[in-house]
């Protein structure tokens, strides 16, 4: 299939979803469904077009393009997005969304880590959620994640940390729930006070019926028991 045909189909899908009013998620899903129907060569053309959209910050498609790219694998997408981070251009919001996309594609290279560190320093809204994802993509960064949370707690930003506990929970359960235990244990080694506060925040969230239903009562109970046993 010619790249113009792929582009025309993508534009047709965009028109089809023009009135969705769902933040673009329906369109992103349709774009990915269309990619699934393509042969290998055409998938590469799809990737090329979506990268083109994603890197055009002045346009109005980059958010949807990044959401779609985050849901698929393959191609040269990772290298091209990472290179963009290395160039340090564009708005902070745009770079944060690119970072999030790469993390969802399980990329944790030096450019991604550098951007996450910047987000944390500047208290970017995507900072702690991206730390939570980085922690499961590269488990060697648990120490970094613990330090970020300890620093925030010691700066008396407990409410700020509490509001971002859910991303840590969801990412851990989608990978390995024991990462939560390792995270809190690491935090306690850095500061007993901050570590105990962090443990309390996790226990509070994990006590909620919603999390217990979604994550599984037995699984949550096991993690809660281990958190309570940490000294």
C-alpha cells in the first residue's frame, strides 16, 4: 500500500472521530486498530506518519499521535522520539508527553531518565507518574524513585505525594507488586520518618475498596502484610 493511501485512511479516521469529545482516545484506538490490519511495510508507513504528527508540536495532532504510538511496538519510533528529547527543544508539556510515551513503550534510556529527573526537579505534573513508570521499566531506578518521594515528604509535600500514589500502585501491579515493598524499604533506609509516612500513604490507598476489587483482595492483602512488617 502506498504511503499516501495510509495517510488518507488516517485522515478519514480523524474526520470520523471529529465529534467524539473523549479527549482523542477513541481516535487513538481506531488508529491502532487500523495499524493492526496492515502488512509489515504499511505498518512502517503508519509509524512514519504518526511520528510526523507527534513531532509537529505546532500542529493539533501530536497528543493523539503520541497516545497511539504509546499503544504499539516496533519500528524506529523509539530512536526518533528519544532523539527529540536529546535535542531539548519544544515545550515542557510536549517533552513530558514524549517521555511518557517512551516509558509506555518500555524505553528507559539516558534521554528518558534525564527528562524524568528534570520533571521531578521542577515539580512537573508528569514527574511522579513518570517516575512510577520508570521504576517498573528499569527496576534499577527504585532507589531514584524512593529518593524522589523521600525528598518531597521531607519538604512537607505529603499531600502532593499522596495524590500520586495511585500511579505507583497501578504500575507495580501491572509488573510486580513487590516493587512497592522494595520502594518503601528503600525509602525507610534513606529516612525512617519519610519511609514510615510513605508506607502509611500506600496502606491508606490499598485499604480502599476500589483498589482491592481491581487488584484482587488476596494480592493486596499480601502486600499490605509485608508493608506492615517492615521495620
